[in-house]
C-alpha cells in the first residue's frame, strides 16, 4: 500500500497536473453533454495523471544512441589539382 500512496502523492510535475485538469474538465463536459467518447478520452487523461505515464510511458519513442565510434579519426589524403 505504501507504493500506491507514493505513486499518487509524489512526482507531481507540470505535465501531470495538466493531464489531471484536462481529464477532469473533459469528464465534466462529457457528463454535461452526455458524450460517451469524451468520457473515454477523459478516462484516458485521468489514467495518465494518476499513474504518471504519458503516451510514451515505456519510452518507446526514444531513439537509440548511435553505435558509430566517433573517437577514431582516420587520416585523410588530399590530392593537389593543378
């Protein structure tokens, strides 16, 4: 239970608060407008805010670092043109 309370009450940054407000506002509008799709969208944003995940929560969007070795510099040969 300690990990659940840590998940809910720590690491509240700007984007997590924005997701919470978007989710709450969308939930309110879905009730007022009787819109089911907006309700699903609000549930999505609220889930992201509560679990502190984003669209790339597993960092699947990150590009892998380049595997080329840049520390080796090869000698370059120049040819003089007359």
